[in-house]
């Protein structure tokens, strides 16, 4: 299965032979989970969600200031 991630106009991807969580995808891409929201079809997806088939997700960077 192929998980595509769109981030800042770039397409990143992870291949997996078994179901994988959003969290695991982000770790494989070396993206800090606390810095992004993951969106599918306009809906925010929890990082614990299990992906079981080809999918394309979008990352929204969360910024904070003080």
C-alpha cells in the first residue's frame, strides 16, 4: 500500500505491506507529530488512525508563538 503525504507543495510517500498508523507514517518521514495536523478530504485525522489501503493525506503545519 502507498501512503502519499502532501506538504508545502511536495509529495512524500511511504510504502507498507501491512496496515500502518498515521503516527508511524509521520515517524518514517521524520516529521515531528506535534508540529502537524493530518487532513483527509477536509477532515482532521487522528494520528492514531489505522491506514489499510492507498491514500493521500495533507499536512497542515501548526505554529505556536509566545
